[in-house]
C-alpha cells in the first residue's frame, strides 16, 4: 500500500531496494511503511521475504504467522493455509524442529480443500515430504513427494522441483541408485533454467548436494557445489550462502585442503547464525572432522561438544577423537550406542533410519574395534559396511569397505590378504581424489608389508604417506600468502646451518627476533626464519614454559592496540545469546512441541515422541543458557573461537616452516606446544629445554 507521496513513499523505497538486492535498505523501508500506515496481505508477504533475505528469520516467521491469523479472520482459507505452510517451511529448513513443523502443517491441512489443487497444496505436500523424510518415515515421504511433483507441475514449478529432489532421494534409499541419480540430475538441470525464485533455487541446490554428499558421490557433489557456488555469488539469500560454504568445506576437506576448509566452515557458522540454531550443529560437526584431520584434537572436541549441546549428533567423529586421545574403551562404548540407538537428528545429508546414516558409524567402529583387538565386532561392522557400499554403488563407500576388510584381516594375522585389500583401498581412494584417506591406507599397507618382511615396499609406502600428510598439514588457507623467499646474500627464511660459533660450549637454545627475521638456535643448529604472527606466538610460549596463555591474550600481545583486542570478549561478542524476540519465539515453539508430545503419546508413536522430547530439551537448554541469574541475558563469545582458530593456524604454520629447516626442532615443538583456547609450551620436565628469547 503506497501513500500520497508516490515514489517517495517508504513502501516504494522498500520495493526499489528489494529489486536491486539491497536487503537491509528494503527491510528498513518495510518497517517504516508499516509504521506509516500498515501493510496489507500482499505487502506483508513481500516483507516476510525481505526480512529473510536481510537476516531476520524470527521476523520472517512472525510475519507469516501474523498473515495467517489475518487471512483466517477474513475467511480466506486457502491463502491462510499458504501462510501456515510458509511458517512450516521456514521452521523445517532453518530451525530443524520437526514438532512445530507438524503443528503448522496441521493448521494448514484443516484449511485446505482436499478436492482442489493450488500452489498451497503443492507446497504443503513438499514440506510434508521433508518432514516425513527427516523423521525417518520413508513410506509416507514417498507418497507425499509424488503429490508434490504432481500438484506442483500444474500449479507451482518451485514446489514441484523441491518435490523432485526428495523423490530422487527416496528412490536412491530404496536401492535404485542409477534411477535416483538420473532424477537428481534432472532436478538440478531444471533449476539451472533460472525460472524459480531465489529461495526455491537455493533449496533445490542445497538438497541436491546434501543427497550426493550423503551417498558419498563426491565427484557429483563437487560439480553441483561448483554450480551452487556460481549461483550463490550473486543470487543467494538468507541462509543459503552459509549452507553453500559448508558444502564447499566438505569438498575441500576431502581434497586435502583442510586449512581452507576450516576457514570456510568458520565463515559459514558466522553467516548461518542469524538463521539456524539447532542446525548449527551441522557445520560444527564438519569443523570437528576438519580439526581431527589437522591433528587439533582439543579444537575438534570443542566443536563436536558444541554441536551436541545444540541437539546434533557428533558421532562418529567424537568417538574417533576419543580414540586418538587414547580413550579406546570410551570410544567403543559411544560408537556402539550410536549404532544401537541413533539420535533422531533431522540431518539433510543422512536422514534418520537410513542405511547411509549407518555407513560412517560402521567405518569408525571397525577402526575402534581393531584398536581394542575386538575382532568379532570389527568383522561384523566391516561386513555390514561392505553390504551398504554394494547397495549404493559409491566408489568412496567401496574404498572404505576395502580398508575395513584389510583392517580385519591384518588383525586376524592374514597379512597377505590384508595387503591386497589395503592396496586396492589405496587405488580406490586415489581415484576418488581423497589424499588423506589414501595416505591412511598407505600406512596400513606399509604395516602389512612390514609384517610380510617386504622392507623396501614398506619404506616406500610409509614415505609416500608421510609426504602426503605433511603436504595436507601445510596447505595454506585460500587467503594466506605463500612463503616469501629471502633477499639474496643471506640465509633464506627457513634455512638452517650449523652454528659454528661457540661450539666448544653449547649455549642455550635461542629464539630471537632480528628485524624481519628470527634467529633460532636449536641443538647447535642455527636457523633464519622470516617474521610471522606464528613466530611471535611461539616466542611468548617458549619464554614461559608451562604457563597457559588464553588465545585472546596472545592476539592482544601482538596487536597495535592490546586494550581493544582484550576487549573482544565484550565488544566482539555476538550480543545476547537470544534477543527478546527470539526468546518469545522459542516459547511459542515450546508450546507447539508440548502439543506434539501429547499427540505422539496418544498415538503411541514412540519414535515421534523421542524426536519431539529431544527438541523440547534443546529449546529448554537454549533458554536456560541465554538467561542467567536474575533474568539477565548471557552473551555469546564469538571472538574467542575466532582467535583460537587463528592462533592455532598461525602456530602450526610456523612450526611447519621450522621443521622444513630443522626436522628435530619441528618434532620437538610438535610434542611440546599445545594449542586450543589455552596454549602452552610444556617441555619434558626431566629434560628441560631453556630458551633465550
């Protein structure tokens, strides 16, 4: 509704801003227009879309709820049902809370004329499809997907496209992989036509990549991630850009670019935080996988426990972290529980109750069981993993199954048979383009060759694995400059030479900055290394053996304005964990969840009751975390996590450069320097290494 000022009205300015993609200006314009004279139903629908694009999910949902109430009061049942479906859609794709989704779908269903076919009917079917799929009810999901495609084809192409992706996924889960992949390709090709709105396009892209990631079809997942990246560069709205980053991080991790992957997933967490809360567990579990691969066990555990607090399933990575930390029994118990009683988490990549959900758990169980010499468990898990790989015809799953079989045979003493399976796994992972997994299998092949007495082959495979692990560890993030070369006439950064001065009486190890370089002496070898933030952090740690430094203190000490950086814990925070509107929204969701719990109990639906109670516990915990004593808001500490990642990356990069020049020094620092939220240099107390800094 425009006012008498025409083009100059707040509503016109809002529409113009939206047309050019200036979402923040458009949002402010709609707020002003609402204050000037209110918004009609059509304008409210537009405002809801703009609020989503501008990062205000709660306003989006609140606006659709208000529109539903207004249209219901006017007796416009179909339009009111359409608004209710929009509420359900945003709750589904952005909150991962299935009980409120079901509540809003019930409201819509009561208003829809069962004999009609409208866009509201098509979207109802599409949202119901995913609610059933993510709740593990594949039979009902299959029926609703067919309705979404059939009704959407006649009334709303976007709803039909979303339904087609779900339909393809269900065909795959039924075991017809070839047909399912064809359907996914058809859905992706259709969305590239550009005929759908931005939100629907992004949803189709994201769901398509989730499907391919879930079945470990990584080449196809990478191709469609590239396509989504190109589209997202100029068209993504709402949570879609952050989701695209998570998919990119998954591919980067697979390709061995872990520093870049961690950078991308941390950016994704920032971009997704205005939209998702519980589903933030998805990028956090990916962050845990990346950090485990980089050897950052403390950081991996932090990320995974944070995901668990959000109601997300941290397995199998958390069990693998525990195994790497020497807690094999704890890891075995956790992975056994995860397989026996999986959490009903609505993962879009690995839907509940599917065999694909079990595959990574089985892979981890083989590794853990072999470490504990539990051959029976390892044998059973490897057998089931092989069956899943054969059913879904995934090269990556097949490679995992080959390694698992090799692990079992090696544990049973069949070194010749194990060697063959490990060699096949090396080839398979290499063809997939997964250097980390390839290197892991090379190490196991080396172990088998050693047991066979083939020392030359063993050394060859072990060296190849070591070189690949080092390459992965040193791969820079995308925005990191490559190492500079030194000016001619002096030792290059990272060069090492014997310390010929004063060799009669060895002095203390030295770590001293001299202009743009650091002079390092370790065990009578002299190094010259170019200055970097990581070298500054190392110098502070080496100067105070045993002392723990918080990462914010390390960052502050290296800043031109230490006071400002030290205040990051306050100034750089994300503000209250939940603002007033979010807390009000959570309480509404809780009321809807209570209704769903009662209905599940009445229907004796134990699976639904478990899922709903898990969601209720999550919301209660979130409200408790957000409100402290006396009702005061608690604040989110995003700065500490960013500093932790930056300091860890800088220190590890510096240690890598030092190792290039002097491997014994690199090994020493790897053993004695601890990174995480708190960092420390902890040398062997029985063989202290005093440093002159």
